[in-house]
């Protein structure tokens, strides 16, 4: 490519960039709607993917933060693992935060075991994992943080609570950049 052609391409690219900038400024509202629609579509795709999985297993790290009456902010760190088999089996463990706990649900009975004190508790909750989550929240007043992500209908559970949507792009999980999108079946 000769120098004149390169300059011509550079001018065309600059002009196209300027036009794109003007259009994006002038048409800001439709772009915002498109961004909202795209964010909802990504969330719907993620929800459908999670709900379709018959088996899910993952490890997690979490922090429970709270403020004392002396206005001191504290965080209790813990780690654990979850193994789920739809429609009605789940096992979860948590170590740290002053307790070592295991939860097992076999489709009929929920069993909790606090290993460090060797304490057990059981509750009848026949049905699916979705039913277990509802029973814990409604009957026992024990909502489980993040449990809505384990239901078979994540989108229907969470979208009514959404007041704003944004696609914030990729994130980093376990040191790996993860990008949502239909071309990325592994979620990475």
C-alpha cells in the first residue's frame, strides 16, 4: 500500500470515528436502551444456561461483613463447595467464619451438621431444590444468600427485583478473565 492510500485510509477512519462520536452523542437514549436490552439478554442467557444444567459443582470464597455497635467494620472470611444435582439433591460445605458446616438435601430431608461442635439439625422439606429454597426463606425465615442463582428459574426469580441494568463487560474470576456472550460456551 502506498503512502497516498495509507493517508486516504487514515482520513476515512478519522471521519468515521467523528461520525460515530456525533451519532453516539446525538442518539444517546437509544444506545442506553440498547445497552439495557443487551444486559437483560445476557442475564436471560445466563439464567437459561444455569437452569438447564442437571448437575453443577463449584468452590467459593466469601466474606460476611458487618459493623459492630462501636462502628468497627469486621469481615468473616469463609470458603466452601456446592454440588447440586437437579431436581432435588444438593450438598454444601463452609469452613471459616467461626464454623465448619455441612448441609445435605436428598429431596426429602435437609440435614445440617456443624462439624466443629458436632451438632445436627434436620427438617422435612420434600420436593425440589426450588422448594427447599422457598421453605428455608418462607417457613424458617432463613434466606440463603445467592440461593436464587441455584433455582431452575433464575430470571423469573430475580428480574422482578431489578431496578437498573448495565453490561459492565468482562470480569476476573480465579485470575481468569471471563466475558459473557453467546460465542463463549464456557463463560470465559
